[in-house]
C-alpha cells in the first residue's frame, strides 16, 4: 500500500460522514409531523375512549407494520426457576434472587436470566426498576464484585426500590447474523414476514416476560415497575412500554433515532444510517423509509404518546448529537395531546431546558445531562426522583 492510501481512506470516510449526517440546526429541513390525535381516516379524536378504541390501536399497528415488527403474544407455557437466592446480599441491605424465566412455544424454548435485588426490612411489596441490559453481563453482576454506574444497584436499593436487569442477548443476540437465536426460534414465521419482529421486538417481548414474573413475586409491587433502557435499550423500553401497559413508568435514556428522536429532523443518525448499520433491529418494511422520512405514516412523538397516561422520562446528553437531544425534546413536547386526553398536563417548558436542569415534577420528565452518550448515576438519581414524585408525590 502506498503512503498516501491511509489518508485517502480517512478523507473518504470523512466525506462519507459529512454526506450522510447533519449536525447543523440551520440545515434541518422543514417538516410536518403527523398529528397524534388524527386518525388515518382524518378524524381528530378528542376523548380518551376514542383514543383507546381507535387511534391508539391504529398507531400501535402502524409502528408494528412499519418499524418494530409484530409483537406475538401467544406461547404455550412459562416457568420461573429460582436458581440462586441470598437473603443478606449487599451487607444485609438486600435480598438477591436469580430467576430463569423459561418460555415454551411449539416445542421450542427460550431462557431469560433475571437478576433481582429487593431491599430488606420492608413489609409491603416494593416498586421496582427493570433495566434492559444491552451492555456486558458484568454490568448486572449479581455478586456485586463489579459495580457499574450503568446499573447502580446499591443506590437504587438504598432509595427503597427493587432493582432488576436482564441481558438482551438472552432474547436475541445483538448481531445481524445471529439475532434469530432466541425468542425468534419460538416465532419462526416472524422471520419470513416483512413486518416480522427482529431484535428490538424480541428484547421488548422479553421485558414483558419479566413483568409476567414480577406479577408472581410477592416481594414486588408489579403495579409500580419502571422500565429503563439506554440507547438501543431505550428504543426497546419505549416499544415495550407502548405495547405492555403493565409498565407503570417508562424511561428512555439517550434513545436517539428510532427511539425518542423525531425522524423527520434528519439530525445526527437517520433511518438510512441505522438500517444500514443495524439491519437486524427493525422489520424489513422500515428499510423502505431510508431517506424517505416524510413518507412514514408516523413519527416518534407518537410512540411516546402510546405511553400515555403513564409517566414517561426521556434523557439526552450534551455531547450526544448523534442521538439529537433537541429532536427528543420536541418529540416529548409533541406527545402532550395524548396525555391531555387523560387530563394529565406536563410541566414542560416551551424552550428546551438547559443542560443539567431536569424536569422531574411532571408526568413527562426530561433532562439533558452534560457529557457523552451513556447511562450514569446522575441519570439514575433523576429516575429515582421522578419515580418518587409519581408514586408518592414528593
Ligand atoms: C449506535 C446507534 C444508536 C444507538 C447506540 C447504542 O451505534 O447508532 O442508534 O442505539 O448505538 O445503542 O449505544
């Protein structure tokens, strides 16, 4: 290779990036968002019953058809096996349970491994946080030899909440060649359909199976479970929360494109970029919208609207332009009409709040953390405050 070759590659790489992503607010195109409350046939729903009977199911179908894939609900059996139990974990502050959730369908099965800590010395069932773990297994270390800010279990326990996590790879490996080896073994037809679920659908499905377990565990208040996900996990938390209304609170951390961010802004990551890099996340129909954001019958504010009337918290990070912080705030802002139908009025300022100025006391919460794309103690601390406010009004 000649000496100039590496430079040529770098130039080509930079040119390619510049051609495909925009970080300049003045270059955001004019766009018109689809109206949350306006049905496909052009009627505007103005009460919660019409929302729940007509528009909400219509939106869920549009997201399933065009982006995330179907969400199969049937299976033959589910079994919960406690594989490890420690009464005095975390110096006696918590009980540890490791649970294998086995789900069977048509002779095939999948195992989801849950790590769960519940605070000791509590008489009543406790509310819980469940993290969709898209990082390495050690992030949710049951022995607590390894401690990660991504899942600060001690901090959550000391705040009076149970804390749980499962590994996404149990449900679908995060890999374009092997994502089928998990939940999709149970639903092989999904693999043949253009609207079939892929990895994000499988991860969301797994979150619901954990909820099935919580409903059986007497230590957990299953009516107060907050689902948390970061980035690809944040996209998953939103999709799971939209489908499964048992999740009382949904928290999307730096979820970005095809998560909380508005696609039509084409700021940072775009539909084409995400589909090219991660073809195994979304259904095949989604590829038709590469460079055609305006043709999508939905935008992501309508995914957030599907969480209504439940509390929803969205975060971004100041250095994470790839995930479009402003696009996520605008999306949250534009989800408000659905909350309004339930008489829930969010305390969101018209202007996007400054960095490190969280909006906690509101059914729709938000912060932009100073720093990079990550899930940190700062984020978790705000999630705990948000849950305290929603559950206890303080
Ligand atoms: C990026 C991807 C984002 C986000 C992120 C993550 O590479 O482009 O959409 O999901 O990965 O999950 O950390």
